[in-house]
């Protein structure tokens, strides 16, 4: 199924793939996508194997991945995307039918730009998340060639990268609608977690 919102075959559209084994949820995500007002061309996949075929054929700007799938889970889907030469830099959003703090944290640690609960989805929330996810992915995949470095300067660059990733993670939590409150409990319980401090 392919839909488009405010776009023509000749206009620039955000190429998006929705992976979900529920036909109802796939249709709902497409409807919500159309209501965002963004120029989105949406394709859907009902399984990991169908998604694998699609990502080998098409480069997507954004991929929404359901966590619970009949033939696997969302983390297997993330691995397929990151190992695909056409889509390794696609923005990723994980969706789930339940609010699960540990799942949200794992998803973002493994490279998702955001995590959304299906029951809380609105066109406005989806629009905000799509824009933020694609902007974040563009910013983090820009590569600047570095001159030859000594081992010391390379080590400092690695430390700086880790610090920036931690800062980015905290900023993404703060900017996502309702996400800061959603994760506040785990942050309070685990202040010693070096990833969150």
C-alpha cells in the first residue's frame, strides 16, 4: 500500500516505510501520516521478510518499526536496516502498543531517533516526531573527513563523540512530547547510569 500526503509524483516527498504485522495498525499509521500535512510517500511491510525485500529495492528517509512482530521483533528489524547499504542512514522510529520504559531506552540506545506508543499517537505528535527524527538523522550522519591523527588525538575524538552522544540523548528526551515525563521514573531510579549522566 502506498499513500501520499500533499504530494505529486514530481514533488519532493519524504519516503517512509511502515513495518507492522497488524493490518489495522498499518492503515492507522498511514492515515495519521496523511493528516500530518507533510509530503510523505508511505509504503508498508507486514513482516520482517517483506521489509527486507523493500529495503533492498528502495532507499527510505524514515522507517517506522513495530516492536512486536509475528516473525521477530523490532530490534531484528533495526539490525536489518543498519546493515543495508541503501538504508543504514535512514531515520528510525520504534512504535509499540504499550508504554514500556525499558524498551524505549533500549530502542534509543540502539539507534532509534524516537519511540512512540501507538495509543498516544496523534497527527501532531507524529508530525513533530517525523520532523525531529529526520533532522536528527541528517545531522548525525554528516561525516567530515579528518586529517591523519595521532593515537592521543584519536582517543580524544572518541571521548568527545561519546560525550556528544550522551548530551544528544538527554536533549532528545527533553524535546520529545511527553517523553521526558515518560522516562523520569527510570532516571530518578538510576542516577548512577553513566549513559544518562
